[in-house]
């Protein structure tokens, strides 16, 4: 999937400074999934922002959504 022009990789790196390699992979995958959910052909900066919040725990998930990965 393509990266939109508004994606600032340096800013993403700063926001994910304490992330592990697995966290970084999860952020990229989640950003791509956000774009897919929007039926988009490129990943935007907002897709990455939401992914960082979700993966690094700044965004609370409801229990049903959290358990969906196990079903």
C-alpha cells in the first residue's frame, strides 16, 4: 500500500520512540488496516496517528474489540 504525502516518518519515529520492533510492526499493520477500512489506496498520517494510539495504549479499547483478535 502506498504512503500519502502527509505521512511524516520522522514524526512517527518520535511518537513511537519507546516502541519495540514488534510494536512498530503492529503500528504499520494497524495503519494499513485503518486505510483498508476506509477503502483507501494509501495510508495517511491520520491512519498512523490512530494506529500509534491503539498499539501503544493511549486509546482505550472496549473489551469486545480487544477480544476480537482471539476469535
